[in-house]
C-alpha cells in the first residue's frame, strides 16, 4: 500500500500534472490521482514514454483517476462518455493508472430498489467492458451513513457485500472503492474485510469520524483527518487490508472544514501528509 493524494479532496488546487506531482511531493505522498483527459492529450502529444518519465523522475506514481463518464445523466451524455472512454482509459493505462472509481448513492427519490439496481447494472456494464479492454479496473463506492440513506424516498445499496454482489453482475474487473468512513457507518467489521480478495479492492479512502456522535447520526460531509479521533479503527482497517494482500493507493478524504481555513495549500498538504504518516506507522506499513 502507498499514500496517494487526491488534491481536490483536501482543497488543494492542482490544475496540471506538474502541479499535482509537486503537491504530492510537498505532502510526502507517493502517488497522485490524474485527470484522464489531460493524460490522453499529453500521450497524444508527447507519447506515453515521455509522460511516464515525468512521473518516474519525480518519484510519484499515477495512482488512479475518477471515472470520466456521466453515468448518472441523460442517455445522450452517457453515450458521449462511453464513446470517449476507450481513448481516456487506454492513455491512463499506458502510464500505469489502471484504477478508476465512482460512488453510488444509497437512496433515490426517482427509482425503487429493483429499478435502480437495473439502472446501475445497465449503465456500468458498458463502462466496465470499455475499461477491461484497456486493462483498467472500476471501483464502486458504497455510501454508508444512515443520514444519507434516509434522505430520499427509496433505499438502495449501502453495504459492502451488496455492492460486491452488484459488481459481480457488472463485470469481472469491478470491485470496491473502499472508504473506511462508509465501512464504519454501514456497520462493517474487520471480519468482513478479512473475507475480501485483494482483486476486489480497487481503491481505498481513509479519514476519521467526529467523536461523541452516534454512528447513525454521522453526517457524510463532517469528518476528521485520518486517525484524528480514533472513532474509526484505522489500525485494524489498514492492517487487515495489508493481510489480504492489497497493495494499491490509500487516499485521504477527510472533508474537514478547518483545512480550508489553513493559510495555504502547503499547510494543507503538510497537515494531511503528517496524518497519513501517523496512520501508516500505526498500522505497521512503514
């Protein structure tokens, strides 16, 4: 496992690969998420070898990329995304970024469970097929908080095992974006994690939960730095992932308001980077 940065997740501006790599180095991260459209343009312009060299010379890996398809939108937007996806996925894979991810809401006002299930399978199947052709995997994130589950009319998938079941129906290259926040708020256990194969975990997010708030009252947008409160068993979470053989990115997604109040991006990067160092040390990963 290695520490990876999603600049936007901690309020850091990184509008280019060079800026993203520099941000990762500042915070002591070993990997960074990339913009697949920027990567594809650079591969077309310079070639994959030249883009790979940018990362190799910096010592920072391309960790993954957000799924560049508007799969939630109307049919026309979805089809445009499907048409563009092969080029983007091939370019990302050519530089070593073979992991992509998106989230699935745990409730809906428009679709009852069965209809919503069919919608997700139908939308994700062509996505997964295009990604598989390029050698990429898709991680689907289940969303755990009860406050989100109850926010809309019809409940949907919010637990790890149910997301894995849907992923199996979508394609063999589909697994989890596993976020310790959603694992905790959905009632997940270390035993659940021990039952996973490493190929089922595509990507990992880490953070912590505010202390003194019952689990069913936790609000998705109010979190803490990884390891900050100890509410989430981050040592057990990471240690178990290590034991099953997961060796991919671990990315902080703290959604902590106070980060925005720090004076600079450098302060944000060093603060979050230090938190990541602590949890990696706690879990025996360094």
